[in-house]
C-alpha cells in the first residue's frame, strides 16, 4: 500500500498539503494526523485517495506509540511524509507560560523527529520527506525566541538527514515561508508585541510552491522574491544587526 502521511492536517498548511498531495500524486491512502478528528474527516469529501483520519496529539508519547504500532501492522510504503504540525507564541520569553513554550519544542521538534525516525523503515528510493520550517529558521528572533529556535532546528535537522539519506534516494526538503494567514496566527498572537508584518502569503501559495520545488528535488522551498532576498541578507549580516533591525521594526529597543 502506497501512502502519504501528513501531520497538522486539520487546518492551515497541513490541510493545503493534503489537498495538493492528493491532486498532484497518486496514493492509495493518505493518513492525516491532528487532534481534531472531525476536521480530518471533512477531508474525505475533498480527496480522491482514501483518507485515514488519525485524531492524535503528537506531543503525547501514546500517540507516537500508536503511529509505530499502526505502521508495524499495516506495513505500507510511505511515499511522502509531510510534517506540518506545529505552533508558536509571540511575546517576551519571560512573560509566556512555561509549559506553553515547552510544548512548542515538543511538537515542532520532538514529534517531527519521531515521525521521521519511525517512518524511514517504510520508505524507499524515490520517496520524500517534507518538513515545515519558517523564515525564522535562519535567524534568532527576539519576542518569538522559542518558536524561531524550534524552526532553526527543523532546518538544520532536515539538511543533515537529507545528506544522510541521499544514498538511499530519499529526498528531504524544508519549507521556509514568510508570514502566512492561517489559524497559526490566532494562537501565536495574543497582544501587540509583534506589530510589523511586511508581506502576507496564503497557505495555498506556499504549498503550491513547495510542490513545484519538491518535484525539482530542491532542499529548501522559499516562496516570494522578498523572502528570498531577506534570507540572503541574513546569511551575510552580523546576527546583532539582524536582531536590531527586527526589534526596530517591532518598536523595541
């Protein structure tokens, strides 16, 4: 059985990845993972492939174990793994709740790492892993410190395992978008700490670009010339200069 596995599939980027994967590829099943089962089941009406809705919270070890057991039972070939689950919080590090911030690392990094490791025995040459990073992956970002650090991990991790898996023919790509209008922002923004947003994209725009880049075997997918220019600048400017510019944009010292 040839399948795709997509986390964070109930909304935003994850949902758009489900629709795009179903449209652009042929899968017998798409396993969709998120906490909200009713949202996942709605995808059955929109996809050609059979949807297997798995209402799991990937920050819970029991969910990771359930995924492991399901793979051992079904023995599928995972043609595509897309790790789109994640969240962030904007605000001063010392003002945000401890376990809310630890949860960012649990979902964005630990769960993503587990999904990759557990899926690899069921992948072959020609199969792909897509991990959702961020424009924040490239730099430290004050007032979203834990989120940006978690996405730096995703980028570094994706590049490293991509190199390791090259000999096996398994391709790894990290998607690093700028500002996206999704439900992510409803959770991340709880005050006016972050005021300046230079340019907005939709989840569909980011995913459409990601699919094009995946077909070209790119290692990183970045939508938009302004975002690509920013990434190039960040690579060459001193870290303090980058952070100072960001803070000035947000009205911080």
